[in-house]
């Protein structure tokens, strides 16, 4: 069992920045993937960024603007978001993924709202 607590969402103007944080606790395996997904109203949940042991993966829409990082000592993952656009408006969800014998086990935070508007 993994519990995730997110923080850092809010309202920003286009071109602004936000830093999201997610602290994980519980039965966390030594090898895991931590990431951020987002979901806008009426749309599917989509990957924004993910990080393993130094490897990162970004959605095309996030490349060059967002940076994902993790602090393993604190079991915390961060998402630094710059040059925000109205299309970035969504609920952002923290994710921890365990991979065991070829199967994925996903754990989700409750989500934090990010609104980009003038």
C-alpha cells in the first residue's frame, strides 16, 4: 500500500510558473517509477512526466517547459512547470508505479488543481 500527498497547485497567469510536490509513504519498493499525470474536464488522463533512477520521460507538450525530479531520501517527486499555457489547465495527479514480474501496479494521489488563466 502506498499513500501519496500532493501540494503546490493553484491559479497562475499564462507564462507563469508552479512547483508541484508529492510525498509518498507506505510499502514503497526500492525500484519504482514516479510521475505526474493530468486530466482536463472531458478528456482522458495523460502522462506529463515520469522518472526512474535518473531516466526521465516527458510528454511532447511538456518538453522544454517542465522538469521532473525526485528526492529518494524523502520519497518525494517534484514537477517544476514554467511558461504555463491555458492548455495546461487540469487536475494533476501524482503516480507511483511498481513493476513486478511484468505487471504494473499504480498508486494515485487525490489530485491538485492547476488553472492557467488571465
